[in-house]
C-alpha cells in the first residue's frame, strides 16, 4: 500500500504543478481580454483596426485550457461539485466507500470513454493541420490536443483518489494528502 500511496502523492504533485500553470494561464487570459477590449474601443476612436481574430481566439484558447486542465486540480483539492445532503451526514468510512465506488464506476470509465472518443478527433485535426475558419485565426490542432491531456490528468487524479480512499477504508481514517 505504501508504494501505491507514493504513486498517489506523485500524481497529486503533478496536478498541483498543472494547477499552478493554470493560474498563470488565467492571468494571461485576463491580460489578453483587457488588450482585446482596449484595442476594440481604441480602434473605434481612431478608425484603425488594432485588433485581430488571433488575439480573440487566443483568449478563447486560454479559457479552454483553464477549464480543461483545471479539472484534475479542482478534484485534487475536493472543490468539485457534490451534493452533500446525505453525504455530509455519513461516517468518514461510508463517505470513503461512496467516493471509491464513484471513482471506480463513474470517473474512471468516463475519463476512458472521453479519451477513446477524443483520440480520433485529435489525430484527424493534426493530420489535416486544422486551422480556424476565421481570417487571421489560430491553428486548432494544438488546442484539441488539450482534450487528451485533460482527461489523462483527470484519470490519473481519479487513480490517486482511488488509492487514497482504499487506504482510508482499510485504515478507517482519512487518506493522506489531497481530497479526503
């Protein structure tokens, strides 16, 4: 079990690092949004277009990355949506069992299904070097690749939480680190 807990800590560390990257992407996204808003108003005032579809799409791409890559980090910190009406009244061990079964029966299969469905879409996008249909737009294939990474990170975090919940069930006490 110690080896598995070590693996869980490694996955947690990876998703913690990705979460920090996402926080910087959020700042970058906001700065691009400010630039887009300012240049749009300035363009109207001076009659020269200072904006570009590339900047607008870059902001959209950053939002997509924040949303996709932030999922595993959010799950690591137990900030995901949960209906606590009954769950909060249960014992720690009962909650661990519910989490364990939820991960095993829903999160892992869903993540694997999404990887299965997204893979051919991403491969085709790279094969055709898919571009935005908008003039001056950005390539779409790198962004579509973010889908694969997002569900790999979520799958890994699910495995980490599964390990921690199993340890919690076996020990009858809260698991180490991350969401408990």
